[in-house]
């Protein structure tokens, strides 16, 4: 089996722990939402969407759909009777300028509380396969045989470095709080490695060399959250509340899902960093050069070309947060995770708040990194420690959701 930090479709750097916090940044750039909701929604918002696609993520399909190829109840009494586990096999279609392509089939695992619904749904993507996320013997093993749970010392090190919930969320806690949970392993349709990832993206984009139709893996994974919604939105067991959750690279994707899919209700983006909540122009933490050199399959070509020229970029990450307005968003951070640049995420949150103000909402509710306000529209959370998902994180995520949806 494969060690998480060294092989498989994912590549993690564990340098986060060694970096020192950086200083406070300059005044943030504020998003300009116009003077009213109509101007924001009809003019400014589409402009920002198009700029962000062009300058950072690449272009999402013009139209999409999702087919269920198979569906099975795996365990109606999982987690000591708290929930039902189901597995779907899905295939999605992406249409760019009238030409459609299909993904390879991929699995979605859904866990629903065994209490009366309808339930809001937390949607998770991860660098670990579904059988690590929903730890049940009946969940399918993915085709490549990759697992985050290599067993033995490697697994122990991974959990020690990245926290006990890095791959497996506390499902009992989630179910007891009344949330349903759905997950996919997006590497099943766009693998997280430069060669295989770029090849899959190329297959899904009919005119890949054209900047107008090219997309990066972060956008393709963001699109995956929407495919989960396609599948579940007609099911009366679920409330029409869809919450993409992701850590790090999938925190970036979760924010993109919220910025482009109007069905999304809230986003939990934990330590999303560069290409996520943190500003590019600050040049703190991970730089555009570092991220696009290491992960050439994640973003648009224009993003890579702007390395070292961040000041000239036509938009920045506060626009990504603003595009989530008026939905609540949770931005998770850790003090020593300076690779993800918590200060840059805070400045982006300040810069995004005017878009919330247009809806008579406050946006960010604090002028320092602390305290945490779970009820804020932009809920900024910072804890001690480093990059990962640790014991206190899920209670904070659920506190945020409860404050907004209960
Ligand atoms: C790397 C990468 C980050 C990313 C992180 C992760 O550290 O440089 O941009 O967020 O992996 O996904 O854990």
C-alpha cells in the first residue's frame, strides 16, 4: 500500500509545520459589488466569475449532467444504528461550446441519519478514497488500489502529522447533529497527478489548447461537488441545503463550487491557502510559482504565467470569497500553517465583505484573527497548530452549520 506523502494520485508537502508566522499585511483590496443587488448579480458578479476562470481556474463547462449507473444500500444500520450507508456509481457529462464528453464512472458514498428528515447534506471530497472517508468494509475499494490507510507506521505518522480527522470525519458526531454526508474521491475522474490529471482534463475538454475551453483540476473537482447535488437534489430525504466541505486543495475546490453553483448553501473551506481563500498579491506563504510548478494540472495556464507578476493579476482571491455571497462561508486556519497564509485569508475575507453588504449582511464580523464567530457570514476560525484536520476542527465546523441552519 501507498504512503500518503510519497505516492499515489496525491502529493502533499509537510513543510507547513516548520514555517514561522508572517507579519500583518497591508490594507486589503475591496471587491466592488456596485451599488445594488441587481448590478452585482447581473453585471459585476458575472464579470468576476469570468475573470477568475480566466486568471486562475480555467473555464467550467457551459452545461453538465449526471447519470446514476448503479445504487445500492450497503448498511441500513451503520454507526451503531445511527445511519444508513449507500453507494452510487455515477457518470457525469461536461458540455463545452456544444461538444459533450463523459467522465469515467466514479463512486459516491452517502450516509443518512436514521432520524426523520429532511436533512441538510455535507458534501466532502478528499485525497483519500471513499473507503477511508467512510470506514466500512462494504464501501468499494477504488480501482487503482490507492489507500491513505497504508497501515503500520506510515498511517500513524500521517495521522500524527495531519490530525485524526484528515481522512475520516467523525461520522457519529455528524449524524447525531442531524446532517447527512456524501463523499466522492475526485481522483476517480481527474487524478491528482500532473500527467494523469492533465490527460483526464484533456479528454474532458474538446479543445484543450484553447484557453476558453481549458479547465484545471481544482475547477473539475469543484464541478464534482455539483454532480453530487445533481444526484441527490430530487431525493426527499434531503433538505435543499448543500454544503461543500474540503480541506486544503479540496477547500479551494469547495470555494469554487460555492462561487459557481447557485444551489450551494454554504461552504466549509479548511486551510484552503493559495488558489483558495488566501490572496495571491501578498506573496506570503505558498507562491503562485510554487503551486503551479508543483501542481501544473490544478489551474489555468494564465495563473502559472502570472507567477512573479501577481500585482498585475486582474483579480485576486477576495473575489472568490465575494462570489459566495450571500452564503455563509467558514474559513478554517491554523497559526503555524503559514504555508496557507491565514493572514492572507483574513485580508481576502475583509476584501469580500462589500459583496455581503449589498445583501444587507455583514460578511466578516471581526477585525482581528480572533475570536471565532460561528454565526458570521464569513466565519474566520483560527486554532493553534499546523496543517491538518484535528480534534477541535469538526466541532467548530458543526457549530458554524448549526448557527446558520438550525
Ligand atoms: C500542498 C499544496 C497546497 C495544498 C496542500 C494540500 O501543500 O502546496 O496548496 O493546499 O498541498 O492539499 O494539503
